[in-house]
C-alpha cells in the first residue's frame, strides 16, 4: 500500500466516523422524543383506568427527559388530584400553565381549587388569582363552559350573586344538555340557602338526562345531607341502573352502604363493582379492600393471594398484603412482600414507605435509624410526599431528634393542614415536650375526625386502623401522665384490641399496671409481649428495669436476657440490656464488656456509646467519657446534645476554654439548646471569658422559654450581678430563692446582689443563711467569699 492510498483510506474512515456519530446523535434525539411521548401515552392510559400511582411514575419519567414537557406536567397534576395529594397537584397545575398558554382546562381546574380554598380560609388573594385565571380562559374562548361555571364561582366569592347566577345560566345556554352545569346551578341555590329551589334544579338535571348516573348520584348526596336516607338510597341505586358500567356510581353506592354500616348491602355492591373488572387485578382488589376495611382480614388476604397468583407483578396487591400483615404483627410476612417489590425496583416509593413502617413497628432500637434511610430516598423522589413527611417526622421523633421531627411535622401541617396523621404527630410531640394537656386536646379532636373518616387513595384501611391505634395510644399515655389511670387504661386497652399482635400494645398497658403498683399484672403483660416477640427490647427493658431490678431479682434478669441472646446472639440491643443488668449489680467491668460487644456487632449503636460515657462519668474517668462522646459525634456530627455533654465534662474538670468551645458548637447546631446557652452564659460571667452583653442575651433567652427552672433564673441573676445591674439581679434572684430557698448557692448569690445594691441588712441575712445551709451542702464552695463580704457589711 502506497502512502497516497493509505491517506485516502484514513480520510474515508474519518468521514465514516463523522457520519456515524451524527447518525447516532439523530437516533438519540429521536429516541428521547419517542421515549417521553410513550411515557405520556402510558400515563394517560393509566389515568383513564384511575391507576393514579402508576400514572405518576410514567409522567415523572417523561419529565426527567424533558422538564418543559407541558402534557406530562398536566397529566401529573391530574394523577396527584386522583391521589388527593393536592399541594403537589397545585404545583403541577402552575407549571402546566407556565408552559402551555393554550391549556384552558388547567387554568379552570387551578382556579376552581383557589375558589374552594377560599371557602375554607377567606382570602382576597385566592379570589383575585382565580379571577385572573378565568379572565385568561374567557378571553381566549368566551364560550368555554367550565370557564363560565368558574366565573360564577368567582363572582359569588366577590359577593356578586346576580352576576354569578347570570354566568351559570350562560353556561347552561351554551349546552342545555350538560348535566354538570345544571348541578352547578343547584349548588348555587344551596349556598344561598334556597333548598327548595336547589332540589328543583337537581330534578331538572335528571330531566335533562335521565340516563346520567352523575345527576342521580349528586341528587342522592343532596338527599343524604337533608336526612332523607331512604330516598337517597333509591337515587344511588338509580344511578347504577341507568349506567351499569359506571364505576363511580357503583363505588358511591357501595360507600353509602359502608358508611351507614349496612355491610351486607355494601358487600353486595362491592362484589358488583369488582365484576366490572373481573379479569383484571383492579376488580378483585376493590373487593379485598372492602374486606380489609371491615376487619375481614382473612378474606382480604385470600383475595390478594389469588390476585398475586395470577398477576405476580401486581405491586398494589403486595402493598396491601404487607399492610395487613404488619397490622397483624407479622413483620416477617410483611417484609417478604416488600422485598419482592424492591427486588424488581429498589426505589419503589410505596415499598420503601412500607419498609420504614416495618422498622418503626418492630422492637429494634435501631429501627428508627433504618426507617430514616428509607424515607430519605422517598423524600428525595418526592420532597412533599405526604406519607413520607409523616413517617419521617415519626422516625426522627422515635430516634430522639425531637427538633428535626418538629420541622418535618411543620412541613406536613404547612402542605397538608387537614391531613389526619399530621394531627397525630402534633400530639406525639406534645407528649415528648411534657404537654399532656395539649396532647389530650389534639387526640380528642383527632378521634372525633377518625370516627367520620373512610379510606381514601392515600389512607388505606390499614393506615386508618393504625392511625386510630396510635391516637388511642397517645391519648392513653397522656392520660397516664396526668394521673387519669382509668381513662388511660380504657384508651390503651382499645388500642390493644385494634392491634392485638403488636408487642407495644402490652408494653403500654404494663405501664398502667406499674402506675397502679400492680407488678404481677405488669409482669404478665410484658410476658405476653415476649410471647409475640421473644426478644422485644421494650418488654425486656421493662421487665429488667421496672420489675427485676426493683425486686432485686437480678439472677432472673440475667437468665431472661441470656435466653434471648441464645436465640439472637448478634443483637446489639440485647447486649446493651445485659450491660444494664451488670450495672444494677454495680459490676462496671461486666457492663463495659457487654457494651463493647454491642459495638463490635454494630459500631453505629449510639446508645452503647452514651452508656459507656455515663459509666466512665460515674467512675470519674472523664477522659474516657469524652472519648466515647467523640465517637458519637463522629457518627452524628449534627448532635448538639453531645457537644453539650462534653462541655459539661470539661467544665467539671475546669477546662473552661474547652467547655466554652463545645457549648458554642452545640448552639451553632441548635440555637434552642437551653443547657448549652445557660452554661455558656455562666462561663462568660464567672470566668470572664466572653462578652457580658452576650451572656445577658443568652440567659434571658433561656429564662423566657423556661421561666419555672430555678437554675436558669439563677444564671440570669448572676450575669446581671457581674454586669453591675444590681437591681435587676436582686429582682431575678429573689424569685429564685422564693422557689428554692434551701440552696446555699442561691442564697449566696442573692446576698451578694443585695450587697452590691447597698442593702446591707438584707445582704447580711442572706449570706448568713447561705453559710448555715452550706454546712450541710458539700457542693457549696463560696463560703470564704461569703465570710469576706459579711466582714464588710
């Protein structure tokens, strides 16, 4: 081959590569276009079948390819509406409108929701926004019927009733056969309290189209509100007769019977509804959900198993089976169902939510941490996921991160103010902050709401039952904190009856028995819990700490933990409990050995580090205690409380600079850390290490939040004294002494402040009292200064 030929071939090859690359680029572009179109097409098909969860996946897949794809955002908005995830629906409607100037239906839907929101919380801004949207619609299409109906709603909200009525009549004129417009007119008369006219218009809607299931169903709902139940039933049944294939009509009829506790009729109606899709999993699924909602779990599971036998990839069936198994205390069975889904799709949101619930229900102290990891992925996919926010709030709460839980609960209340689980989270946080009265108020309200609630797209029958059980539990625990033992037992027994296979049901009742000093009953209840889960941490912990230790039956405590360890030798929680038994025996070596063993199994088992640190504090080994706390910080660098504990240890050995550094770090992470703020203010005042103005601000902030704590008030008074504000110091310290006058230290501080103010007689009285009290209080170290000051008075 000569050089010229070689060059020519290289040139040809280069041209071929360029053409190939260009072709691949075109193919890639076409593939993306095709792919996103297919996702939208599948999503729209799911919408028609009311498979809203499946539709969201398809539309989100399309949006990942092209975030400006308006049809995908519009479809996602409709899917979220079907799932009753209204905050996310509103976001997607806004995005649709921004991207598509010609989507009038999206504008009407968003405007309609603004008007609906205004009916709940009066807002001129909501009405103005709806007004803007409807004007955009009617400017483009003056004959847009749904737009005319929305215009009527906006005018009504603006107090323009004649104009609203005119707009409704205009909508009917545009299409006299459109039943929806006539129904809107009937609802107008309901709002104006003309009930007779409203009924006349409902009948008119039926006369417009006798074969309209919607007309009969809406009239039936009107009759229900009027208390005419028999007539309502006849209309619900008529709706099914005129449109036998209408799923909505059959579902409303079935729900009517269910709400009215006519379960035989409800079962008949749900079976008829299932027959419409007898060859599809969805049909049988609806019937299984009915059985589940009325507590016929065996029937429900039988149908779900039948569905899974024919359609093993039908994930909704596995979700429901897992929920029932979880409710019945079968965590292993629930886990098997969830794992089946996650093998196919490790990021399946519903499966991750279920696995987080399994972690939270079990007795593993590490369960909340595992749940948090699953929920991080859920919220990564959907930051405003209603269930994700709720369970993340619960998981962080259970992990002891109350402030983080409060943030998630706040987001939940912000986005979903009417979501019932948000109320439960509020009650649980009230309990954690020792506000039992508020917890009772919230749980009473929640129980009233739950008595009227039925399953929804986002609240399955199992979740509703779980919600009732947790609400009763929260109220029962609050009642116990208030000393209302009878009410506590009633609530916790009712919670046990809902979840008879949950170990926590018996552990909670054991607390009531202990409150009544009935140790035998408490023991039996803990044993019942262990019969369900032979290594349940809370039950074993209750037996060891509340029964065996108090009765000095430490041999039995060892035997009980050893029995559990024989079955689960690699459980860090059980070794942690074994350490507690050694602790009761004051066997520091044995306790340390078991805690070390727990950490060998799980180096992230934080409770063991905390106990090791406490062990070393008690044995005057501050260096080793601090080292354990550092291990915690290495694993949880955002834990403000651990920095506070290190600061306190450094304080105890007079390492003031190190103490201040740790208190400051704690406050960086948590500005509401009261102990860190109090101790830092004290260090500034006593050791002159910081700005006294900052010390005043820190101490004032703590006292404002905790005015009843004498130690915090004493710090503020002493800071005032050090700053030379003697009048303020005396006023503050007098309150302290009035509450805790048996403290030599508090008397000394008041005496010094009085001396600084110039009130010698009162100062002498307080300092002499401080010295008398100090003779019996070894912690009082200011005797010499008190004597020196007395000598000057």
